[in-house]
């Protein structure tokens, strides 16, 4: 079992990653201790997770009230958040209570957001069940829901009490869902760890049974934990937590304009990563030749390298202008200086962005 810590002073918390018995993993994050303390708790679980793992979850969380979220990105909404908040209220949850989030990135973000605003904040645990949520969204305390205007535009910072990543959950993911998570793994190699990127190049197609999987998950979590410890609320003027959004400004625009659920988050991010690499090359920040390496790795792991069908260029540019990383009306992008080194720049050339969208399949 891998064991890491997100170091945030008295709000530090453990991340446990492993294949051992599910109950053992829960014990290692003190979740069972808190359950035995008499504090009231409730579970928010993704319906897809329950379909595959209900007997185990029934045994592990016997007699705990359970709220079930419909599968899919469309559930990441204020309406679904209201449903969960109402459930917490009807269960008599008070300020000493805590919520257990069991699911992928959508469920974890939604449950964390509800925990941050219910009674002005209750504690919660993350039990991620997808590769994307294990390596990225369950760590760091960013929570939120989507608005029709854009991705994650309503949210709050709420660090969990702990994260338990039980790797056998990944064996019940579809190939498409697993591949979507690989986009975030590739992202970490690109932005901060050249050795990780080289390992991915040597490993071929990663699957839920790959020998390197535990190492990959742990390495991504460690990179994010270190960045979050230095810049918890994305306030650094240079770099910091903003670097974690490599490829996401493009990817979020794709999700918003295509309609939430048309692309899995990781699929949109994969295209966004390629666009960020191309932008870095075209602006002279990154040397030529790296784009093809990244494209090969994206394709090897079953991810798209182009829009599946044309989207309107002006609508995509408008969605980018609403991105959370816009400051004083100026769009900021994460670019690569080299594989493993990234930084933030202001994107001043709208003509280049328009041409970039056209290269990847947009029209208009």
C-alpha cells in the first residue's frame, strides 16, 4: 500500500492507495474510527459504483443512510446538489456529522461542494472509484458544479479528511472511462515530471492490471499534494496550482459547447493537452517535435486527438473567455517549456487560438 500526506498544517490528511482489502484501506485513513466515534454520517454514492459493488459497500457501510447520484456529467449541477443537500437535512445531519463520497470526479466534486455549504461546512471523506478521480479530483479540496455557462463555475475549497483509493474499483470501469483517466496521468508527466512521461512512453497502453498502475497513481497524487501544499487556493502569481489546469481551458470549452456528457472530461482534456502543446510550439516556448510524442501517447491510451464532430469556433472562444483562470479580462493558458516543465502565460493572440481550434476540427 502506498501512503502519502497532503501537508496543510492542522488540516493535513492522508492518501492511501492500494489493492489490499477494502476495509483495511478504510482503517488506514481513520474513517472507521470516525464512524465508531458516534458522529452521524451519510454516504453519497454514484449509481454505477453501486451497480458493481453493492454487496461490498453494504457490508462496509451497514445501516448508514445512502444517497445515490445518477451516472454522468449532467448530474454535476445545482439541481442535483439541492437534492443531496435536502437528503442531508432530512437525515438530521448536524455540524459534527460527516459525508462519505464514493464515486468518480463528478460525485466527488458534487459531494465535496455540498459538504462545504451544508450548515456552512461539514467534513467529508473521498473514496474515489475512477482513475481520473484517484489521480486528480479527489485530492486538493477543489469542489464544485457546472453551470450552463461553463464548467465548475460554482464551487468552493473544502479539503477532505482523507482519501482512500482502492485500486480494484478500476477493474469494473469501461475501457473508455479508464482511458479518460489516463489523460490526467499524462497531464502530470507533461507539467511536472519528465521521468513519469518517459515511463508512460515505455509502458504502452496502461490498463487496470498494469504492473505500474499503483506507482502511477501514487506519483500523480504526490505531485498534486506538493503543489496544493504550496498553493492551496490557486493564489500564486506565477505557476502554483494553476499549472494543474494544463489543457483544461481548451477541454472545458469543448465540454461546455458540445454539451456536458458528450465528451468524458478526460477525453476533452486529452484534446486540450494536444492543443496546449501545439500552442506552446507555435509561440516558440516549446521546441518543435514534442507534439508528435504527446499525440502518440494520447492515441496509445485510447484517447481522442481531434474533435469527433465540428463545434463552432466563436462559441469555443467565448467559452474560453469565461474560464476561471481569466484575470482582469485576460485569458491565461498553461504552456510547456519542455516535457516536465510548465508555466502560465497570457494568451494575447486571438488569431492563433482561432487557427488552433480549426486545426483540431472546429468550424466557423
